[in-house]
C-alpha cells in the first residue's frame, strides 16, 4: 500500500470511513514501531513520522522500510542541539547535511527559546540556519517545523533562504503571535493541528484563522522515546481533532476531512510543486 491509500469519501458525514493523515508524529519512538505502523495502516492512517536526530532517522528508515503508510523524515530537533559548538553537535549537523539529499521529508527541525532550552539559543540558530540552507538549496522538500517562542526567528530563516519558494513548510502546533501567523500564511506555510493545540484558547483561534487548504492534522504521538500508543487510540485522536476542528470552523467534518486528506496526500506523494 502507498502512503495515499484509499482516501474514500465519508458516508453520511461519518469520518470513520476516511483515510486520515497524521502529519506530525514520532512512530519510531514506539518500541514496536513496525507493528504499530501496520496497525495504523489497517485502520486507515498514514503518517509523516518526524525523527529528532540523523542517527535516529537512519534507524527508523531501516525499521519502517516495509511500512508503506509511513514517511520517515530526517530530523535535527532543537532539544538535541547541544550548547556551543561541541563535537557531537557538529557531527550531527554534518550527518544531516550529508543525508538531506537522499530524502524529500525533513523534520523535526526548528527553534525552541522556551525556559528549558533558551540557553542554547545561539547554537540552535546556527544549526537551524545551516539546516534550512541545505534544504532550500536542494528544494522539493516537506519540512515539519518546531517553534516555541521562536516563530519569528523560524520565519526569518525561511525567508532568508527563500525556503518556502520550493518546499512545503509545515508549522506543527503553531503558538507564535497573531502577526507571526499571518506572516506564515502569506509565505504559504501549512499548519498541522492536533488535540493539544485545540485544547488552548489561542490554538483554537489560530485553527479558525488558517485557510482550509493549508490545514493538516497531527497527534505528535508517541510523546517520548519508549512511549507508545495503541493504533485504535491513535486513530481516535485524529478523528476527534478533525471533528473538533470542523466544529470550530462551522464546516462539515466530512468535507473538511476530504480537503485535508487531499492536501496531505499531495505533500506526501507528489514530486511537483508543493502547493495546497
């Protein structure tokens, strides 16, 4: 089965018959990643699975090679960028640059200036600038982006390297300012929305403001390395997010779900211009 699968029409507004696309998750975090992916496929779920280090990406590509419903993305998460120019950080960045030419799918990458990770801000910015430069120089990528108290800086890097002109840039769980949101929309960015984003007042407001052709779904599950989630519960999170999102926007869940599925399938399958 391909990642596209069968994006069948919902029957009488019932989203349970749809193929759903989780556009930001971490299948490789699960100890039983391949069997979990197979279970998701049986339930009609395809996944854009972000990794957090190049080493993790290489392991995940091997483990999930037979899982046609999962696209594994090459990541260098800001939490894993060490402070300063340590040998380990440099090796990871060099490995990323070596591997990025072999995949269209990139993430999780980005910046985190929150209280826990703000001390490494300069190192993060140096690494992220090189990551975005490498992606932009090649073009044709799909990037899933982490931005905590850093949306403006992430957008600065995307603009500096003109990354949105040849690649699809997806903000996961967007939490920047309303000005940042409008700037990202003008640049043509996509936004993956999940239960955690919809649990906040700001997240709900942003989910209403994003154009429907730029909306995607996400779970961000499993929540940490070694954690897991049963496939049925995973599917349930996506369905609930879709229904809640449609309610917020006063739209049919079936119609919105088909639009989101079509956008997701395009991003994951089509090698031409990545436009929603």
